[in-house]
């Protein structure tokens, strides 16, 4: 994108992702208006967490601007499962959103799977993740209903693409060939789907969590991935990277700036910044990605809305 | 059971669950022999964890004695998903077992769902858990394939039943009416399914995890459960309980014996004992349950084997 030209050329500075979000949201708005669609999202909030409340407000504002009805429901966590099932069965609802954590741990993983994959705009259900990891593009055998991709990893891929990092002169599956990327986070929500997507595009990916490092590479079959053990240290992985993606939900976690090479793209999706802000003096820093994530939520919603329209045909 | 009569009458002592395991395994052996069945299990071990290695050995010995072919495969954790999928697609394999932790966290939750629910002898897949929580007894609409129940909670219910605690003079769903039970563990593997099963049988269940206490009660619709918030403290819940079930995977965690009433049934399913052994001087202590869990694994296997036979018809 034109907006980022100077930063990309100088190989340093801070990137505001607003133009990327705007680009996608304009497309979405145009699609909704031209087709006369009336998509409707229900979002469930169970906690008083200020971060979740703020995020839900921004999402509502964005959705409403773009022609999407967005209903925020505050429910007790012990009632959430019933509420999700009701929304699954309500034909007037096209997308379901849940603000996590609810209980935390595996119980939240269970709740993610109570959301019908057909309304799962966040792309968090096991079905949607399994399909992503196995390059299955459709939910049904007839191939009428496209899968969705977890929205935060999708947002990150779109940001990297819009920074001009993808080499589109190469063939599909090799657009990131030669790039080394480290992701500090291996959750099933962001880190692992993201590692898979970037590996699918040809990158050599180091995936870091508290237990160590795993390499993600393209698998034998196109679109699939392979995990490989490695003895590389976290520090070494970071220092070898062209792109460093940070998502540790702790304000105490900061990567030592000395480990990061000049000109590295440092993208942060944690609620707090996992690196000193001064890194922008020698690197390209993307400190937050939330606006693009919301755009991807909307994008997933339209895909699922369209699937639901096809179903009725 | 006759073997436990003295302990039950005295309301104290240590229970060895071997007779319960033997009872079920004899039934299983008889069924396999009389029907000429040839059930086959594949178990995947990815770690050098001595506990998992020992448990796999005991399971193999038990299975082989009872007429079940048990193949233990050591695989790299990065290859496990492919191995599970291969086993899912192999008609000569009727049951799949994975020794966790593999990676730990949500990635292990994902792997549990890669195991086909039709071969999931541990009953850990989301499908099997969802069906348990919603009183759905069959995997298919035609009601030909019975669901399985997670094997550790099932073992615990069978132990409590065989200690004579269930009042069978009451109607179904009320066998544990008037009993207060505390479970210290709310995992999706044991604690929560167990809380649901005991609540289904009429018990008033306090479910404790590091974040606090939740009550599990029978729901409006028969066979379903309802979670309810409570402000009761952990200590108070424990001191009100007729049955205390402990499953904290840490040898540092021990419940203060003073909190536990005389005559309480204290059942421990953690690898280590979460209470002082001297509790048996005033309570009924079931220190380990592994043998019954293995019997329940076998029981689940036969159910799934039978489902697979029906499928071929």
C-alpha cells in the first residue's frame, strides 16, 4: 500500500494498520449494499473485563457502519452454553461471537466447539481449524459452503501481504519463500493456525511457546503443513527472523531489542506491547492489529452469510 | 460388594478397587469369548514419561488377558496427528488411545478431536463430551451407535456405585439424592464430565478449580445439567461433603484432613495422593482408581467395536 511506502523503504517506523482495515471494510460495505444483504451478529460477553468491553464496542461501531446488525448480549457464564445453542438454532442470526476467557482453560475450548461451525465468524471451532491444517476449503462434500479461517491469524497474514512482503511473482505456496518468521505464541487461536498459514505460503517458521521451539514447514501435499522438532534456542530463532510476530498476554514479557535485526518487521498482537516501542527506530513496528481483525470478522461473517443463503436455495 | 462390607460398616479404611475391576473385566472377557470378537486397540506414546510408560504396560497386560489385541506405538509428537488419522482410516483398528500430555494445552485438546469419535475409547472427543452433557445417548440419528463416556469419570461412578452409595430404591436420576459431593478438578477430561454424571444421578456437586467453586445440579430436562454460581469457599464445600473426589496433579496439593468429616468417602484419582494417607483412620479412602479405569477403557472399546459391527451390517 502507498501509505507504507516510506516506512518500507526506510525499513523502520511505526505502521498504523487503519488503511488496511479501511480497504477491506469498504469492500465489505460495498458487497452488503449492492446485494441488499442483512447480516446479523450476536456477541456474548460474560465478564467485566474492560478490554473485552472496549473491543466489543469497537466491533459494534465498525459493524453498524458497514451495514451489519450487531447485538451485544451480556449473559452469565453458566448460561452461555444454552445461549450459544439458541443462537445456533436461530435462523435470523448469521454469526456468533464470544468474548473469551469465559471460564478459562479447556472448558473455553469446549464452548468454542458449541458454536456451530456455520456461524463461527471467529473461525475457532475445531472443524474450522482442522480444515485449515488439512487444506480443506469447503465445509460440505458438495463444496458449496466455504470454510472460514481464524480471524486474528487471517488479519496478520493480510497485514504482511499489504506491507508488500509477499512476492507475487513466485508461484502460489512460495510467496514467502526465503523468509524466516518467528511467532512467539502457539495457541490454537492464533499462533498455530498462523504458523500453518505462513508455512503454507512458503515461509520457514519458528513457533515459540513456554516449552520451546517447533519449526513449521510446508508439508508434502500442497496446502498442508509439517511440524519439525528443533534444538534452536528462542533467542537464536528471533535473531534469524525477517518477521517477528509477538503475542504473549503479559506486560512483563518484552523481547530484548538487541536480538532483533535492523529492518525486521515486528508485529504485535498481544493486548500489551511485547517489545520496547523504541524498536521502531531500527525496525518496522506494527504495534496493534485489532482494526484489521474486526475487518476479518466481518469478512468471515459475509462468507458464512453467503453459505447460509446457498443452503436455503 | 461383599469385599467392602466391613469398611463401609466401619466408615473407615482403605479400599483396594481390584475386585471392581475384576468384576467388569470378567464380564468383558466373557463377552469377547462368547461372541468370538477380535477387538484391537492402538495406543500412541510420544513421551518418555515413566507414569505414561507404566500405565501403558498395565493396560497392555490387562487387554491381552481379556482377549484384546493391544499395540503400543511410540511416535514422535510432531507425527502424532498423521498417525491418528491413519488409525482412524484403518478398519482393522477398533479403538485408539493417546497418552497425554503430548504438547500440552489446547493443542492436546485439538488432538483429542482428531481421534474419530467412533474409535475414541477414552471418550475425550468433544462429540462424546457434548453428548454426555446433553444426554444424547447415540452417535447417529438412527440410534444404532451408542456413545461412550469418558473412562476416568465412568470408573469413579462405578466405584461409588459398587461401594453401595447409590440408593437403587429411588427412581432413576435420584440414586444420589441427598448426597453432597465435592470434586477438586474441573478438567474436561475428568472433573466436569464427572460432576455432570453425579449431578445427573441426583447429587449436589461442588466443582472446585483454581478459580473457585461452581455448583452442578440436575437441569430441567432429564439427563441434562445446570451450572450455578456460588460464593461458598473451597473449605466449606469440602467440609459439607459426603464424598470428596481429588484430582490435582501436584504432589504439593494436600487437603487439610481437619476439613474432612469422619466417614466421608475420599476418592483420589490424581497420580499422587492429594490427602494424608492417615485419613483412612477416620474416612473411607480410595487412593487409586487406575485398575477400574482400564476396565472402563475395555468396556468403551467393546461398545465401539459393536457399533462398528453394526455399521458393516
